[in-house]
C-alpha cells in the first residue's frame, strides 16, 4: 500500500496537504511548517518516502488504546526512519499545536492563507484511514508513505 502526502498550502505555522491512498484522495493533512533548520517539535519532516508500521508502546498508544479499545486499536501508525526525527506518528488533531512533527488527518481544511492552518473532523478521518492502513500492515503488506512538497506536485 502506498500513502502519499501532497503538501499544497504552507504558512509560517503549518502545512496543509492531501492524503492519497493508492492514488485516491482520502482526506486532508496538517503538519508543522517547513524550516531549513530543524526546531524540535516544530518542524515538518523532509519530503521523501518512508515505511509505516505499528508502534505498540508509548503515551499515544496507551491513550488511543483506552479511547478506541483493543478490538480497533492495534498500535499507532508510525512513520519510520525519518532522518533526524523520532516517533513520527499519524494521529488526531486540528492545528499545529496538536503536532510535534507528526501528521494529522481531517475531513475538512481551511486554505491556510486567510486563517491559521486548521483541519476538521479529525477523529472521523483518522478512524477511517487507520482501519485501512492497520489492516494492510496486519495482513503483511508493506506500507509506505511519500511526502511531496509544493514544488514536487
């Protein structure tokens, strides 16, 4: 399975994109802003392709396990081996204050030019995408995610 984040709107605080699953649009994304020099917890990850797996430890995992139950939640979606970054997750959130380099999912988005970057209906989008990706991983599929910057589209 191939996930693709097509970043299309950036500001001084956030980046909004589209999440494609096997070339089909599924939801909007929000990340931190681009920085030429990384600021811990406040910089989006570099464009590139990374593997995705399930992370079954840590605070996010424990919170999501309590929130969604063991029948649904099998581990956090973890973007692996990002240079100079650790524990990049795909999770619920609405604006840049909800992410520290991670990818947030939502069903609606503002355009990031007239207002602070914001995505809506994040829990609904997350649950839908999570189930698709979780099942692929549990079925032994390789899952990758490619982040493309504005000029790479």
